[in-house]
C-alpha cells in the first residue's frame, strides 16, 4: 500500500505508550492500511511522547490544565485532530473521558483499548477489579468510544486467564502482551470498514 493511500491515525496517550508503540510498529509495514500521523498527550511528561519522537512522529501536548474552560480544551483537541486530517482516533492509555462535544465531532471514528472483557470491569481499575472479584479470566477489549465510560460497541476481544499468584502488575503485563497483538488487528478491521473519507 502506498503511503498516500494509507488512512491517517491519531493516537491519544497519557502514559507509557506500549500500545501506541505496537500500533506504530504495525503501521510501518507497507501492507498495513494506516499510518500514525500524530500522537497527542494530555501529559507533557508521558513516556509515550519520547517513544513517538524516536519514530519521527509529530507529538502534541494538549494539557487540560492550561485551558480556561473544558470547552476551550475540547475545541483545541478537535481542531488539532482536524488539522491532521485524521481518519481514525485511537485512544491508547488516554486517561480522560472524552466529552460529548469531542465524541460528536468524530462519529464512529474514535476507538479505545481497555484491559478487561467489557462489559465486565469498566472504569479506572479493571485489572484490580477482576482480581478482587475472583474472576477466573479477564482479557482486553477494543471498542468504539461513546460518551459513557467504556461503553461503546465492541470491535474485538481476547481472553486472558487469571493464574494463582497473579498480582495486578503481573496480570496487567500479561494482558498488555495480548493488547499489542489485538489493537493493530482491530485498527485494521475498522479501517477496512471505514467509508471512504
Ligand atoms: C492499557 O492496558 C490499555 O488497555 C489501558 O491503559 C493501558 C495503557 O498502557 N487503556 P500503555 O500506555 O499502552 O502501555
């Protein structure tokens, strides 16, 4: 696939960026239908930013604390994404809930990865919550983003079994290994289903 016919991704991050990295690496393959056009973080010190820069990908920090109002922040996010003519927005450890204004600006164009088998264990601590509940298995889900918390239509899921002695960190690392395979595949699937735009 030529570079010009690849769809353009924006990846939104707040932290480590291992899922971002998996998408960047997948997108480098000539046959992959998308390229990473920009990485946007709400945190100026997110380690993901340095990783993206090493791959020569433009990075932008949009720190909500620097805006007078939520509306101003949301407008900046929308304008930035539009400037880059983005076809699909991938949240990858972006720790903010997108407002209705942002979600409505990009209908069916925002996806997220969440480390549980949704609808089980939505919210901030899905790995810990699965352990606390004594679940035998958990997993990861890629889903479209709506205004709710981890509630949009599901695109793809993978199960991960919970083992004796698992801590939150150990289990999350095992889930992330699956996420790094699942997210690029799910993005590819969504891209193929995108209407020409
Ligand atoms: C991942 O487990 C993802 O599912 C969740 O946040 C974590 C981000 O990790 N939304 P990383 O920054 O991609 O390493």
